[in-house]
C-alpha cells in the first residue's frame, strides 16, 4: 500500500522495561503493514522538525504500538506524550519481506522491537537476546508463547549475545537468521558466523532518516553494490551485502 500520512491520537504511553510502549489509535496504517515495514512519527509542531523512524511493535484493527528508547531530543520528547496527544504518523514505509515460518532472531536491546513484530508471521524458532541488565529483558514470555526457544544473556552477568551464539552455533545451521542491534553487535556477529550461516543471514539496518520516502538520501548505507537507501530498499538487507566500516 502507498504510505499515508495521519494525525493519530495517543491511547497509552506506558513503561515496558527501560522503554516506552506508545499506543496510537489507528484503523488504516497497521491494517496494511507487512513484515519489514516501519513508520515515521513526529510531534505536532516544529520541534523537532523531522519525524523519527520506528518499527511497529504490535497492533490490531483499531490501534498499534511502538517501543521507544530515548536516544536524543526527538525520542526524549516523544517519550513524554500523554493519552489524547496527537502524533504525525507516516506509513507503512520500507520494503516488505517474507519471513520464514521458523528461524533465528537475534536482538540486542531495543532491537527486540522489530524482531517481535517479525515474529507475528512466524510459528517459532530461537530468539537470542542480549541486554545490559536482567530487568531490561522484555517480551520473553510472549516469545515463548509464540513457540520460540528463548536464550537470553546480560552484560550485568558478564555476557554478550555473541557468547550465546558461540555456545549454540549448531542451532543456526540451515536456518534463516535475522539480526537487529547496534552496528558493533552486528559486526561482531558477522565475525563469528560461518560462510553458510552468513549466506542465510539478514540484518535490520538503522540509519538516521529525514523523509522515509527516498527523497532526502540521508539514510544511504554502503553496500557491496554501492549505496542503498534504508527507507526504500531496507530496512532488512542480506548481512553479506552491507559494509559496516
Ligand atoms: C527503520 C528504523 C526503525 C527503528 N525502530 C526503532 C524502534 O522501534 N524503537 C526505537 O526506540 N528506535 C528505533 N529506531 C531508532 C530511532 O529512530 C532513533 O533512535 C531516533 O531517530 C533518534 O532520534 P532522537 O531525536 O532521539 O536522537 P537524535 O538527537 O537525532 O540523535 C541522538 C543520537 O542518536 C544517533 N542516532 C539517531 N538516529 C539514529 C539511527 N537511526 N540509528 C542509529 N543512531 C541514530 C545520533 O547519531 C546521535 O548520536 C529505528 C530506526 C530506524 C532507521
Ligand atoms: S530517509 Fe530520506 S531518503 Fe531515506
């Protein structure tokens, strides 16, 4: 579907672990959203002027939610919205992707949001999930209820998600793999997957976005086939295609 621009009222803004789960009333955008899609969300007014990109988290016929981590000024202001406030929403955006019924999801921190949204189309698999602290691990019960084996690790306990992958590397063989996390995490993962695993791996790429529609070129990412736009050719790319330098 062509993306549409809507002014949507906030139904709820509540804490989920260290994040904000913000739910908006919507009967149009989420109804047409597919795996890989995301939305641009902005406050009414001009501060900040540009909207910010967010994955869908979940939704239904009358509303959808995002999970927000405060990073800078835009997300700080968005984290403070209250019930009844109105948000500028553009979507669904991005290139859609057909996920496997079963596969491997690897998330670091807020990277849990897009993979949770992806799990909507899946029947199970394994989730490898790393966070800073135990109390930052969220949605693990929901993943288990969806049929996933959930393997978690925290920096608090002295481990990284890459340690988990090394331990359970056999579980990755022959499966499609989806990674969402920081560039550092993705680079480390690329370093430990074998050639066959990399062939079947995909990554959620995050770049700053100005428009979400392919017009401003601010989201260009270096690939082995030249620059590509995350907003129209991503955000999901084959891991082997992206240059992380
Ligand atoms: C397709 C996509 C989906 C996303 N989904 C989510 C989500 O579900 N939940 C969520 O909390 N965040 C998500 N993000 C990241 C979110 O858009 C940024 O954190 C946000 O735009 C930062 O805005 P800000 O005004 O708070 O920070 P700014 O003041 O603009 O920047 C603060 C710092 O964050 C860095 N930064 C800004 N944008 C990005 C980015 N896109 N990637 C990496 N670093 C960045 C800046 O370089 C700066 O160091 C997503 C990004 C993309 C591209
Ligand atoms: S965000 Fe403007 S081209 Fe991608």
